[in-house]
C-alpha cells in the first residue's frame, strides 16, 4: 500500500509539471496575430506560456483577409489588446497616427529583456516623433541563404557528374545556361524546364536580380534611383528573355502561384526553380517518394559572366523583421501586457516558443541545447502536425534571428540539424546576405500626391515587365525597355526618386550607417 501511494504521489507530481494550471484570477489579454490562422491556443507550449506569465491569451482569428480585418478594427475602434501586423504595410502608420497604439518608450524601463535582446533595433524602429510604438518580429541580422537556382540533384549528377554536383564552386551564367539547354534538348517535351514564381508587384525575380548585383534600388553618386536605371538591369531582362525565346522558361511564369509552382516542380519534366530554396520542399518530398532519393531540389549559385565578385545580393533580409507587434490603447491592463511581452522576448521565453519545454522537448547536454528523442525527425517527416501537436514554433512572437550566445545553437530547434536541402543551400549560396532594412518602406504611402505618383510609376513597370521577358527578339526587348523608362519618367519617376533619396539618406544618418556601395 505504501508503495502504491508513493507511486500515485509521484505520478501526480509529474502530471502537475507536464500540465501546469493557470490561476483563476489570471489576466486575459486579447491577441490578434495575422499569421495564426484558425489554430487554437491550447498546445503544450501555449499552456506553459500562460502559466509562466500569469496571462491567459484570447486569440483573435484573422479570418478572411488579415489586412482588411485590421483596417475594419481600426475604423470601428474595436481592436484587441495586442495586434501583430505586417511591418512593411502602411497599416502600422495608420494605427500610430490614429492614436491606437501605446507608446512603448514609456514602458521600456519595465521591459529589461526587450531592451537587452532588441538593442539597436529599438533605435531603428522609432516613429518620426522619436518614440517606439511597436516591437519587430523576426528581427536581427539573418544571414540564412535565400535565392539561387534550385535544381534537381539527380539531373545535376547526370549533367555534370557527382563531383561537380556536390561542389560549392558557383557556375557562371554561360555554364549554367548550357546546362539548361542540354536538359531541354534531352527533354524536348518539357515546357517548364525552369520555373519561377514572382514574389509580387514591381519586383524582378530575386535570383536574376541578385546574380547581376541588382539591389532593390540603385544607389549612384549620392542619389537613389529605381533599379531599372541600374546598368545591370537590362542584363537580367536579357537573360530571362533568352530563356523564354528558347522555350526553357515556363511560358506561364506570370500566372504562377505557390500551388501551381509546386505542381510543375513535382512533374518529371521540370529541372530547376529560380527562387528561395525552401520553396521546393513540397515537390522534393513528392519526387523523392515517386522517383528516387536523389530527385530532390538542391541550391546552386550562379553568377554573371563578368561578375567581379561572388558576393552578390541573393539574400536580402531585413534586420527589422517581417511583423510589428503592438499594445493598443484598448488594453485595460497594460502592465500585464508589458510583462507578457517582456517574457516572450526574453531568452527563456524564446526557448519556450521556438524550442519547446525543457526536459520534455530539449535539455542541456554538456552545456549545449540538445533536442530530446526524435522531435527533429518528426518535424522533418510531418512538420505541420508536429508543430500543432507540440506547439514548438507554432507561436512565433518577438523572434530574434540569431544563435544562442552561450552554445551557438540556432534560435529554432528544427534548424539545429540541417537536412540535405539546407546543407547545400548553406554550402553553395554563400556571401549573399545584405540587410534590406535600409531600403524598406521608402515609398510614399497613404493617399498623398506622391503616393499616387509612385503607384503610377509601378503600374508602368508592371505593364512592361512581362512584355520585355516575353519579347520575340532582343531588339524588341530593348525597344520595350526604352519605352518603359520613358513612360515611368512621364509618370513622375524623377520626383519619386528625389523623395526617396531624401528619406533614404535621412534614415541612414539617423542609424549611423553608410549606404551600399555606389555604382
């Protein structure tokens, strides 16, 4: 009987550790996260977070279009206690200008973890009045590789041999174009030898821009210009146009979205994708299951034939992050919200959100954070369900892109063990990082005359871009380019460039930075 009672008490203690109870008088904070979808805040990480902070989270679902819902909440003054918005959108300024956000500068003395973790980022996210109204999410310098030519590994072995397929040496454009042509000749039925999916309006494909040393804007002799004025811009267009005319570039490239892209890459007729290496994970899994274990899309670096360096802007990542998280003036218990935020932003809070529960999902082994059991393997095999079941990386709030300073492990448990696609990306797409924060949100916003003029300039570009790529000859391509530049100038391009130049250099002066090297 004594042994039985002892076992029962031990079991109760274990259960109390695994399922912490939230106090009945816990403060409830409503939270709108544009990225949360319809998921419930009831997983092990969520419950542990509530127990540790004494705050119960009432998650507001971003049903429909999150941007539209944020606008409607602002118009109706019915926004929740905390909002997570797109930092690059004008919606953040709209909330600030409407007086809907709490001035966090008044509470920084109560957020020591925020001050320590964010550091100079707080200086860079100040509003024009010098105050902080939001905290960045996914902030910090993130040198993870991004863009390249992501090619089927088994076909690369066939084309260049095992040793070259495994090499970190970049290909020149001429070398790589010859591979595309050889593959096309061997697969004449393929209409999508090279697939691309455009990232958005007004943007040239990041891989072609990066390999030609093209930044979001062209900095020259103390002024900032649209990238169409960069001497290398037409080179990138010529490359895409030549591939289109030879039947190598997917002819439906302008209409591709992520679903169509994955369908085409999952077909045996496709060979390569120009874009971020992680965009091919789904088709890789399908091909490796249906074809062979080497039918995986792996990243390769390609540089322009006349490139003076292989340090090219293939991985523009903003140190200011993707999202803005703010406390609204509707919050009735700002102190509780501040306490919750400061815990989430702390190293302990980040480890809970991004690594899980210590002793259950990970623990220190010889002073190094180490996953427990098969948690990483489970994620790699079934990421969606594993995230939902464990809660690890399900709630990505106040995330700092960095390694742990004490043991050098990555900020997210899943990336502590790289699979083959990540290994090749880190090996091949080297020296491509640049901080795109200095170029972010330079464009005039709102309904001002400058904003309308800017949109007119972009509309011209969007009209001509596919026509240049799809031109019947290089001569027609050049003629369309000249027409485009003239039309953009007529739409007010020079005035917008003057506006953005002033904004750009004022920002750099505030941050104490030098501009990218002038061409």
